C-alpha cells in the first residue's frame, strides 16, 4: 500500500501536509501555533530514517509566522523556504536543526526570535533581508555561518547573536548598534566592517575573537564599550 500524506492543523487558519518523502508544506493564512518542542504535530518525524522524516519545509504565501519551537531539533531538515508573507520567525523555531544548510527568506521578514537558528551547524550562509527590524538574542549562536551582513533596517539586536560561531570569518555591520557580546567566542572571525551608520559598540562585543585582525570603522562611532 502506498503511504498517504499526513495532514492537520498548525494554526487557526493554517494547515500542514507531510508527504512520505519528507516534504512538509505549511499553508493557509495567519500565524502558526507556537509549541513546546515535544508537542508539534510532526514530533514523531523530526529525526532518523524512513517515511515522513522531515527533510524540507516550505511555508507558502498567506502564512505570516513560524511558531516558537515549531521545528526545534528536526535534525534531518536540510532546506527551508519561507514565502514573502512571513514576517516573524519564532523563538527557537529552527534551533538544533543540525542538517539545515539552506534557508530562503524574502523581503518581508521583520523579526527573528531568540535562538531561532542556534546550533544550526550546517548553515554556512544566510541573507538577512532589508526589512528585518529585530534580531533576537543568540539567534545564530553556535551556527555554522562563515560570513554575515547585518542590514541597516535593524533597530533591535539582542546580545550574543553570533556567540560561538567558530567558522565565522567576515562580518559587515550596517545597523546602528553592535550589542554586548555580539561575536563573543567566534574564534575564527578575522575582518569586521562597520558602516557609517554604526554609532555604538557594546561591551565585550568581540570578546574571545582571537583571530580578529581588522576592524574597518568610520568617524560615526560615538560609544565603544
């Protein structure tokens, strides 16, 4: 017998479909539910081998958020695609997705929650859209990022966003504030470029960055922690 698709609700106006080959599609309108990691509708398929184990997540047009911890610990997910209607990625939404190597997000994302992509060790690159305003604390801590650019649109950036990103080598900062311990213990970072929009560098922003050899700054800096 051919396995059937698994379907159900994951928001007041949002549904999911999980195919046997591991493609999870989120569709409908409005916000996804938030979860504790163990009570997602797909919690039986977050790791391992076999039918339905989630390898790809597609959030389609009309859905406006990815819920807190919606895909926490889904260790087989390799690819995530978010439509332009998504404005918010919840706390720990993709934390500990250790196979996640591709995240596609469009202009429209306004906020990324605390630890949203922490411990995504296969994630080497990500493009943060110019619509992004809030980046939660530890959002990419211990991830596999090798380079990053923070857009000028950011007005709230949490502490330790890139803490312990041991493969990170280059960063470009276009927002006004470099918060406390932003790159702490990112031991491979070599080059940081600060645009003329940067006004403040927080305390211990580069603590433990033992490879840092170049910080290109401008006269716009007012406060250095």
